[in-house]
């Protein structure tokens, strides 16, 4: 039994691991919900006892004006949190203009819903020329900080996604090195790891993910993961036949590397693990087979390294966690069992 003593709904390691883990991306595939359905679900999730597991609502900057129709859902305490995907740019020369426009759109959205919304995080693609060398990446970060100083929008975090191609590790290393050199002043920079998509080629291999994690831990760079991470443990999806990565595999591999600096082959073994019983939570630690990370270390890793995942479902991972007995049924209230918040 993994639930600890006295029939607790979760033990300390579970609580630390899942705290604020899921950035809700219901607008994106494969869920691809309408804005009305996604907002209605997110509003309900925020009111449920397990809302401690959910992070901001993820949407593209182009959707901000459409969100005005749901202003009745926004609240002052706590404000609705949003993570904003900015528009892509082909090169660094057009990045400043595009991002200025996106920040201006965010400012107008915040002003229309004063005190009831928060847009402290953005996610953006790195223009290819900005990652071709450490100096290019440093120049990009300097430009982003300059834009932040000029804008009234206060950003806590900027997560940067590097396109995955044959030179992925080279470009990722350049950006990670620049982030490490940039210091901790706001906004804090991080990397974004894409773990899947709508076709098989969108899924990185365990070796590619291990490479990403090694770079992130070596340079002490925060990251969020997204796409294809609906379930905790690696498995074959019965609908598509795709091998899906598990968010527990990915985040525990990162934690283990941060604490023990394990070799790449060990990371790949963890990422390939399909037996949920190989992972054990207790109040003191999270363990995979004969290797463990203490709960205290895990808490620091969640804050400083493995920040969150973007998931188009909040119900699926919670139901899996109950099935695996890492949460009790009483600690989870699924969307299907709650009233429509918009009708209250």
C-alpha cells in the first residue's frame, strides 16, 4: 500500500510531486475542446478539493479577446492564472516586434479584467538563428529582458522551446548555457520539452529526452514538459498504438539526475519503465527500484528544475493516480461528478 499511515488521501512525497504539476491545456490536441468547454472545466477544477494539483490555463495569445465572454468566471481571490503561448517568429529580427504586440495584447486583457486574471508566464518558440551559438542565445535573452522592462506586463517565467531536429542538442545546449549565465532575476527563463503530438514522429525517443534532461540539470535550468503526457507511466496508447511517455518517468528521471548525476543509460531505463509498481511513494521519498530521491530534495527539484507539465486533460491523470493507489478516490473529484459552474 502506497498511501502511508492512517488512510491518508496521499502521502508527503505524492503531495510534493503533484503540487501544481498540471498546466491545463484543454484547448490543444488530442482533447481540442472548445473555449467554452475548456474554460468551464477549468473553472470547476479550481473549486475542487484537489485543485492544489492544477496550474494555469494554457492558451494562445490570439485567444485572449475571446476569453472576455467568460469574464463572469474570473475571480479576484484567487485570480485566474494563464500561461500564454506567443506567436512564432522566423528569426530574431522579427521577434521584438511580434512579442511587443503580444505583450500589448496581454496588457489589454489584464486591464479589461483588472485584478481577476494573471498572465505571469509565457511560452515561446526560439527563433532558429537565436540558438546557433551561445552569444546569439545571450542576445535573445537580453532582448527579452529589455522587452519585459519596457512592458507593464509583469512576467515571472518565460519558457523557451527549441525545435527538435538533427542539431537539437547543439541548439538546446546554447540556450541552456545562456539561461544559466543570465542569473535568477525576473523573468526567470526555462526550457520547454515537447514529448508527443498527433503523429509518431512527434514523439522524442527516450534517448532524446534523456539528452534534454542532462542538459537541463547540468546547467541548472528549469523546464516544463508538454504534449503526450496524459498518464503517469509509459504505456502504449490503445487508440493510436503510439508509445506514450509517462510524466512520472520524465520527472523522476530529472529528479534522480539532479540528486545523483546518474549516467544517461540509467535515465533511459527509467524513461522506458512501464511497470508502475517499480515506482513507490512514501512520506520520506520517491523510489524507482533501488534508487531514491528524498521528499525534501524532490520539493526543491519541483521548484528549481522540473516545474510542470502541460496536459489537455486533468481527469485522466487523476483517475490513473487513483487506480495506482497514489491517491484515494475521496481525494479526487472528477469533472463528470461536479455541477456546471457556469450555471451557479
